[in-house]
C-alpha cells in the first residue's frame, strides 16, 4: 500500500513562543542550540513575534516544489512521504533553489570552506525510522501537529467550522503554490503576519516556468555539458577544501 503524504499543521493561536521546536530542530540536526531570529544555515525553524502572535517559519515542503524544478542536477527532490530533501553530494552550488523558492527558505553556508544548501527536511530520517519530526514531538501545547496531510487538512477545516469567530476561514498551504505539506491556521489575516501571498496564487511554480524553459532548448543542450564541468569543478573544490581543513586539524593535534 502506498504511503500517505505526511504534513504539519501549525495553529498560530496556540503557539506560546516557548521555542522548544526550534531547539529540538537544532539538536536533532547536530546544530548548536542557539535561538535564531530568522532562518539561516544553522536554524531551520524559528519563532518570530508578529502582532502579539508567535509565528513559526520553516520550509513549507511544497507539493510541487519550485526548488526541485529549478535544481539542474537533481540535488533536491520531493520524497514520497512529503518532505523535500537535499542530496549534498549532487549539489553544484548554483543556488538556483534559493532564487526559485517563493518563501525564501533555502540558505547557503557562506562561511564554510565546503558550503552546502541548508533547510528543514521535515526530519526525513526520523520519519523513516517511524518517528515524527522533532519540532512536533516536543511542542507542549500541540500548536504544531504531525500526521497525514489530508487528515490534518480536514482537522484544520473542522476547527474553523467549529470556531468561525476565532479563525480566519482559510488554511494557509491548502492551495498556495499548488499546496504545501506545512499548513497554518490563524485568527488574523495571514498577510498581516508576514505570510507570503505568492504572485502565482494557487498555481504550482513549476507549471508557470515550464513554458519559459521550453523556449530555450539550445540553452538546455549546451548547459548540460557546462553543468557537468561545473559539477566536477565544484566537487574538486570541496575535496581540496576538506583536505586542507583535515591537514590543519592534524597539524594542531601534533603540537
């Protein structure tokens, strides 16, 4: 039986801003547990205070991701369980994913000798082992809930039906850019909380870019060989940088 797409439902009205989700995320990904004010290469989810509310920011894990469509080497892909995951071994450092993402999520390790793109992976490894994402597991007030996307969407709609005076009658992520695996409920208009109102509306970004890509067959053909060369150069630079760093560490250890 085919596994159902998973998702996360975040209720802004329930969040108390404790930051446990952000801390758990950093710990589970081997990052320094240091609260960050915005998304970065070392902070895959953050809590931002907006209009007396605590607003969670993280990768939206689009149903039809622009980052996946833009990546020329397949370093990003939409997994069967819903998470958009990244293969650093394929990345050539072009950063097209950063430009393509309508939510500005992917970040680059600018300070590293061997930089990679970083973002939330919805705790993909944890999910494969039967666990839920670290952020939803530690939430003390169930402001963030994990489960099957369609079931969470129905939970959200039911909550709106039962509390029509409390919630905005909209589940953010149900349709935006073709739908996302991370969805939100709020008691004030999402735009007032800084949520993106993508220019493409409900249309998946790849659908809108397909026509433009189809008009440049020559560029694609020539680009193939160029990308192969760029990939080799990028991998070579990474290998050299890592070797130099290892040599420095050996020298320090020998003192």
